């Protein structure tokens, strides 16, 4: 069965004319109602009007309206030229055609019908004129979402499922900081006192899994535990620790070298020297681990399949047992993890 998909294009007259309605709404299947793509779903550019609306205008009003549209098109020429609009339209219809083919194939399967919306997830996404700035040595997991005015520093890591949304204000993350899985960082335009509330996170900070940071400041080498919530105006000083599950109320300041926890969070005790050292080491460990994940995510399909074969081949090999038998097997370099991720086995004690 041969299925023909025709992709219509909008025409442009003299590069500044009004966009014409070419009957696009009859071109692709939508899987809803009558199976056609609604005209309201088409991308519209500034100055475009539907043909149905124009047909109801008197002749003199239509001329005035057309002149106004042409003037608006000239004003927006600098932002999106004719070529840019054409490229955008082509890209839009390529994506919509792919989804239409997927829906058609699902319907042809009959009892095996299965419909799945194609994900339009983007790890880095601009909003308005704000775009994320991520250091080339930082790691952002494929399933994370970094949106808008967000800066991520050197060797920092944004892990799987995190959302950093810098839309109404900015988010700044320093160097060597790790934002662990499913954490949420957002901002506030202002608080009740009229203060501007971006979210600022310093260097070598550890933010545990599923933490929520909203319009707050966390200084260098601080620690935010798993599931903790920091509300607007919270200030966590250097070497301070917020315990797991804590709820820190608005405008609370957590002094250096103190542990705060509970709901609402209160002072618990002072940090020990070992705990302060642990905070720094935790940031280093995650920075090293992020490099491994970044390398793994960048592998091609052929590399992944090759490593599967190697792992299957060497799965049941015991180096210590082999050494007793005098058998020497060299482990492929592709299967050797860095020492800073899995430390070497302790050397056997001499008998």
C-alpha cells in the first residue's frame, strides 16, 4: 500500500506581501474528529489574517487592512526575513508530517493500535530573548530541562530529571556544583518586600535529589539535603548544611558551619570538621562521576553494541581465580572505569 504525503508550502509575493491561505488545512491528518489538521493549528506570523475574516470585510476596509498588514510586515522584516519565515515553515511541516505518518501507521495496525505523542523535549531551551549559557565542560543530562536565563559553570552537573527554569528572573550556578536528579530550581520576580529574587548557587555546592530551591542564595561549599525545600529569600552561608526533608521558611538565614532541619527548619547543631570535609569531597565525587556519564551519553550506537559483546564475554571471569590457575586475561580498556569512580581493589596481603 503506497501512501502519498504532500506537504504544501505558503507562498510569498514580492517578499513583503501578505501570506496566502493555500488550503493547508486539508493536507495532513490529525487523528481528531474529521481527521484533518485544524487551520488554527498552523503557525501564523505577524500580519497574517485568515481568508474567512477578509471575505467578510467591505472592499474599502479590506484595502485599508491590507495596507496596514504590509506596513507591519515591513516593520518586522528585521526580526524575521522572508527566508527565515520560509525555513521555519518548512521545519514545522516536516515535524507535523512525521507525526501524521506515525498516526496513520497506528491506525493501519488495527487491533495493535498504539498512539504515542512524539516528545518535543529540549534539554536547553530559550524563552523570549533569554538562552541558557552552559560551560563546555559541564554535564547536563539528556532528560534535564534548562530553560531561559540560566548559567552553569565549569565542571558543574545537572542530573537526570532536573528542571531549571529561569523565565522571570535569572539562575546562576557556579563551578563544580552538582544538582542531583529530579531537583527543581526556579526564581521569583520580587517578594512582598519588593526585593528581586534570582536563584544564586555558588561553587562546589551539593544539592541532593528532589530538592526544591526557589528564589534563594546558596554560598560556596554548602550542602542541601535530599527533598529539602528552600523558599524565597533563603540565604545558606558557606559550609552550612540543610538536612534532608527540611522546609526552610522565607527570608531565613542559615549561618556557616551549622545544620538546620525539620519543618519548619531550625538549628540542630554545629558541623564537625569531618562533615565539612565531606561536603567538599562530595562535590568532587559528583564532578568525576559526571564526566563518566557525559562520555557514556556521547557514545555511538556501534560503540554501545561493541561494549555489550565485551561485557558478555568477560562477565564470568574472576581475576583472582584466574591468577591461581596461571591464566592471564587482559580486560579491554573499554570496560575499565576511572580510578576516581571505582577505586582499585586492595592489594592482596603477602602470605
